[in-house]
C-alpha cells in the first residue's frame, strides 16, 4: 500500500519526492525491490559487485576512539556504485 502510494505521487514535485524518500527509508534499508526500482536503483547490482574487502587500521577498538577502515569494492566500470559515504559514489 505504501509503495503504491509512493508510485502514484513520485516525481510530481521536489518537495513531495523528499517527503516520500524519508517515508521509504525502512523499506530501503530492508532492500525492498519495488521501492529500490522506484528510486532508480538496479536491484541486480549486488550480483555484479565482486571482491568486497574491509581492513581495519587496528585489531583493537577503543570506546570513544577513532579508527580507520580501508575498503575495496570492485564493480563493472559501467556500473555506478553508491557507497553512502560522504555522498561519494
């Protein structure tokens, strides 16, 4: 019902899309395919990503401290990958 509502009103106004995007956050986090398609995501993208690695700077984490994590994500050159980090892609 929520997705049907969003599909009906999506793209009418910038402010309406902003509100709908906030309302769809839980469905986004759960990876709902209909919602992802509405927002323009390729729902088969995860199958195309290979060699994902995370490497922490240290094996020990300190509560309240900072650490650096290095990551690698490999995807086809023609596929944009949104990592959600500082608005980077």
